[in-house]
C-alpha cells in the first residue's frame, strides 16, 4: 500500500477528494492532510509520501515553491497539482519541476483514477527495479567493471587478470531501446555480432546509468561490430515495427589501455545523449559519424521564439503549407548544433506551440477549433524521443488548425486572402506584408483583388475596420481611441477621418444617434 498526502487550504476540497475514489482499491493509503504550504512541506520531508495531491495556490508557500524546496531536500515522490483554473505557465513550471500532472478543479474522478493507476504501476516497477539493482551490486564482477568503465577505480593488473581478456584494444558501445518495436524483447549481443564470446573474452555487458553498456575487448570483436553496423544500416535495415527497429547504438573511439576505457565511455555517452537530434530511421551514431551532432553554441532566445511563432501563425492562417513546413525545417536545423540542454529545448518548443495555440484560439474563438490541453501538449513534447517527432507533432496540429479555420467553399486564392484579412485586420496588414504569405508579389495580388472585389485592397480593409468599429461603438463602452486601436488604427485622428468618410458622421455622433440605452 502506497502513502498519499492531500494538501489544500479548503477543508471541503480535502473532504471531497477523500471520498472521490476507493483509495485502498487503487493501492493507496491517505497518510495525512495539510492545509498550507509550510505544513505540506513539513509532512513531505518527514513522511516522504509516495504521492501528493497538492493545490497549486495555498497560503504561505505556493504549491510550486513547496515542490521546489522539497526536491532540493531530496524528496522523490510523485506530485499531482490541482488548480481552480488552467494556466499553461503554471503547467509548464510544474512539468519543469517534474510533477506528474496538472489537473483543474473540479477534479474528474475517472482522470484522477487513471493517473493514480499509472503512478502505482510506475511505483511497482521502481520497487522491482530497486530489487534487481541490489542483486546486481552483490556481484563483484559487475561492480568492478562498472567502476573501471566510469573511471572510479584504478585498473589493478591483478584484478584485470582475474576478470580475464583485458589486453585490448577496447571500445565502448551503448545501446538503448525506445518506441517503434517490441521493447520487451531482448537480444544476445554475441548473436548480433555472430561471435562466441566464451568466458567473456571478446566483450562484457552490464547496465550502467540505466543504459546497456558493452565493452568490446578485442580487435576481432570490434571488427565484428563494424560489420554488424554495416549490415544494420545499409545491407539489412530493420523492418519498421520489428523488435530490432527499437534498438539504438552509440559507440566511442577505440582505445588501447584499460585506463583509457572511461574516455571511450564518455564519448559514447555524449553521443547517446544527442540521439534526440538524429534523423528518422537512424539507429546508430558514433565518434566517427558525420551526424555526431556535437554541441557548439546555445541558440535558444526570445527573438527566435517570437519570430518563429509569428511566421508560423501567418502561414497557418494563409494555408501556406509549403512555407510552414520550410519554417519548421529551418527551426529543426537551427537546433541541431545547440548546446542548450534537451530540457530547455523541450521547454522552448512547448512555449512556441502554446503561444501559437493561444493566439489562434483568441483569433478564431468561434471556429470550433479543438486542440489538446496545455498540460497534455507539454507532456507530449517532453515524452518524444526525437526532435523530428516533435516537429511532426507540430505539423499534425497545425494541419488540424488549418482544417478547423478553413472554409470548404473557398476555391480560389482570393478566398484565403479574405479569410486572412477577416481575422487579422487589427494588425499591420498591407498588401506588401501579406502577399508573400500566399506566394504572390504585392502588385499582382493587388490587381487580382481589385478586379474580383470591385475595390482596392486598402478600401476593403478600411471598410472592414469601420464596420467593426461601428459594432463596438454600439455594443461596448470603450473610449473612441481604444476602439480605433482595436480595429487597427494607431492614430485616432486618422480613424476619425476614415470613419467620417465612410459613415458620414464622427464616431461620437454615430454612437449618440444609434445607441438605444
């Protein structure tokens, strides 16, 4: 039975949560309650509950601050945040602090039950893993090998002699399993290399830092590994969806002395950590690979975020799939040499998507646009193994956006242009800045527009803006200068001139003459 803490400053919420589910049937025991941030933090550090259901806004310390301080003190339990409203900034910070999820009140019984079932499965797996690791550590051979590979012990000749086969040369290979095949299947590395490996003379295998580590100990084994790589990537590519398709290999350089083995391991480990940047279908990366993706400089910045978001917003609204795809590709290429952490890159991409989602939802609130929740988006991005998978996720979601806001009756480019104007007239909208979105120069698009609409582009935009201003003057109590700015006129005097031109009276006169209340 796993221990659970309920933390909320409202007693009625705590009571409601206690009666919401059959906790013991789910495998949890409510170990306590807390009504404030300090009380919650004290309980977490004293009792170390396995799960904490915590309100994100509590008196004293906020839920986010509680989790941050608890983690600094070594707390490793699972935290589920609760909030009375959805805010993706809170959700993002919760994900950064490794919270399990971010739920809005009132809590959905089924959603919470499924989440707790997932946590229980994870806790069960962690318990089994701890037991297994304890068994590994009891084996002196694995412990010695691990210390040797990590450089945490001297390479004592007598100890190496007892281990056997440590004359060199040496090479480290790291393997990792990931989605795409049957990840439960296991492979005999000797079978993959087609060697016998009697008495571990050719290679050693063990688990280091949750990665399968292979130490090749002979030139023959290294030649066999190279032959395997050639077959794996060139002659015999794994069938998509097969168990072998779920394997990834990273290998360090060949070294000639036992004390140099940690150098080969560090290089292989760095390459494996850069697997995130590999291309679709790529299964190997090594110190001699042109696609090793060694980090060079940080590239993340506010300006990159804003410029990319603005470009994608424009192309989505213009239904320009080619330019949208090109922008995503350029973003992907610019991130390849980044020395920013993978966590920061994922957070950057989360910010980018959420900014676009928020702006599209604001501009097209009546279009029936349905997108995943903020917490789900952040979690999806953080769970992807590869950058290209995140880019594909973006493309799929942007396609949904275009389908939701599109009008199936439009059969010409002009329809797309009018659709774009209708939702962006409040911005700096000119022929010069929207024509490229649709693949035209401004002069040619202006001629098409005038011929089809019977008036020029600027007149159409002015009439649209004035029409919206008339609605706002009658329905809202905003000042005239605020209405002018809301419909796209930064100069209120210019707005007065345009309004009188098309309406025949000033905005104030129009409001007075037509408002009934």
